[in-house]
C-alpha cells in the first residue's frame, strides 16, 4: 500500500501506512490485557515479543486498503495470562477503530486480531 489519500477543499492529503501502523500500535498497547505486539517469523514459525517503547511495534501490525477504500488492520498480539481474551480483543477493536478513524479521517472496514501468545506478568 503506497498511502491512503483523501481529497479536501484545500488539496490532497496522503497518509503513509507507517504512520497508521505506529499510531494503531500505540493505541493497542494501551489496552488492558495486552502485553505487547508479536513479531511473527512465518518462515520459522517463531513469535517474538516486541518492546512496547520501540519503533519495532509496527512489525506486529499490517495495514492495507480494501477495494472499497477502507482500511484493513491486522494485529498480532500477546495477551496477559488470566484475562478474558474475548474482552481484550473487543476492547482493542473498539479503541483502535475509534481512535484511528478520528486520527486519520479514514474509515476502517476490518480489524483482524491474531493472539500469538499468552504471557504471565510478574
């Protein structure tokens, strides 16, 4: 995806996908029950926890544009042991949808969440 664009009365605005990924990642890690984002190595089948304060947080998120010009986001997350995965995912989807749409002005068509691991928090 090159970038999401929208026409305004002042001109054309293009938002780079990395900006959306960074913002969506920061919103995601603020959600209760999420330990962090997961970097999935498809070749080896390995899952690695990414540091929350790192620019690497974008590696756990994929952004694409659907045919209907809506955003599609994929999150690869690691959740805290003992919390309701359903509640965590529902909270993530609601927060990301609201905040990313407000931030970008673009509509989100789909949010996919892949729970890659569960970690015990000390």
